[in-house]
């Protein structure tokens, strides 16, 4: 998985690309640290470029939500499609996150 971040006002957008699996744990930790260093009330994780996610990837999204809650930020998952969208639906992430198309 690769990512890019962009901040606009009090919103930070993270574009995730590739496969999001257990092997991405260290790079995702780095991403969380990077986001934590910026004050943003809204954190958008754009999943439109993610082609596959496993259970570890889902766990890392929960980690992002927990870190966001610590600073009272809203974490939004955006653009999930295909297998990624199905995984979010099966895991009932709509009850934990705001999901956008």
C-alpha cells in the first residue's frame, strides 16, 4: 500500500493505493503519526485506489478511528469499491465510520 496526504483547512485527505494487508502495518503506523502531527477535525481515508483489504487492514482502519477519536476528529472512509466495499459491509463498518461513495 502506498499513500499520499493533503491538508485543506481543517480537513486532511489520505489517498490509499494498492493492497492493504498485514504487511502494511509499519507504513500505516507512520501514516498515523503523520496525521497526528497535523490538526484536522476531519480525516478522510480515500479507499478508491485500494484493490484488496484483509482483516489486518480492517484492524488498521479501526486504529485510525481510535487515534482520530483521541483528538476529536471525524474519520470518514470514502470511495471503497469491489472487494474492499464488501469487506466493509460484512464487518459492519457503516456502524463505526461515516462511509461515502
